[in-house]
């Protein structure tokens, strides 16, 4: 998952900083970024919140990094 690594780096975070913010072990983050393991839905949600992006971006379904507007703002 190339987007996982690129967005972490664009946010100027180390894997250790991401671990401290999410509780996802650094070695597991490394495996996610290298494509060795597939992140759980819960881990993807935590990472999307930390990186301020959408699940679609993290899962490489889109190249749009901006998250969707929050539901309460939609009309």
C-alpha cells in the first residue's frame, strides 16, 4: 500500500510517531506499508483519522487525498 507510506511521510511522521498516536505497533505499520499484511478495518479507520484522509485514499481506490466532508455538514 504505497499511499500508507506516502501520506505518513507527507505528514512528517515516523512509524514510531504513528504508533504512539494510534496504538498500532510499528512493526505492523511497516508490514502494512510494504504490503506484507492487510490492515484491519479498525486500523484503517485509526490511520485515516490520524492522516486526515479517507479510507478510499488509504486503500488506493482514489488519488484524492482530501477527506470527504463530515456527515453533519452535508445537506
